[in-house]
C-alpha cells in the first residue's frame, strides 16, 4: 500500500484518537470537498461566512497540518500516521494556543462562564462567579378587598 492509498477509515481513526486527547473541546468535520477524511475544527474567528481553523492529516502525504483561517497560515508537522497520538495532540494544542485558535482558548467551564457573563452584570459588589440579579417585587393583583368600585 502506498501513502496515497491510505484508507480514509485509518485516517479517521487517528484523527478521532488525537481529538480525544486535546486539552480543549473540539468538533470533528469531514472534508467534503475532496478526501472525506475527518478534520479537527479549532474554531471560527470571525463571522458566519469566515473559514474555521482546522487540523488534520493529509491522506496523500500522511503528515499532520494545521490551517489557520482556512489556509491563510499553514503549519505542517513531521508527524505521520505512525506518530504517537499524544505527541500529535500536544503539538496541535501548542500551535493552536500560540495562534489563538478559538477552541484552544475555551474550556467547558469557560464557555459557561462567558455565556453567564454576557447575560448578567459583573459588578464588583456581586459575590461568586455569577452576579445576583436584584429581586423586584411585582405589585399584587387586585383582590376583592382592594378592588375599588
């Protein structure tokens, strides 16, 4: 078997192993434009139409790569299919952090915190990670005793 004959299933299994070892949450996407191999989505920097930062392994020349903003900047490693998954994950994590990939800056608890921060005020008087919203007492509905005729 030549390198270009590497089955997509072999590539996908390696991508899944590496993604599971990353220290931040990621999603896997298939390259539907050609190889159909899985790629690691490292997040999107801009708007809805902007390309994502991605990482993967090229089936035709099995070496790991990272594309920043859809290929504006590309890093190619010496790691191949036979590379230790933990070593590849460590390389991806280092490059993703250095390049400020959105996924590398997020941890599950940070995602929750950022959602809460956007929803609640964070003034210094608030205690704990989530600011307490003031309780506003609504007026009572009229009852037979308070209803004026």
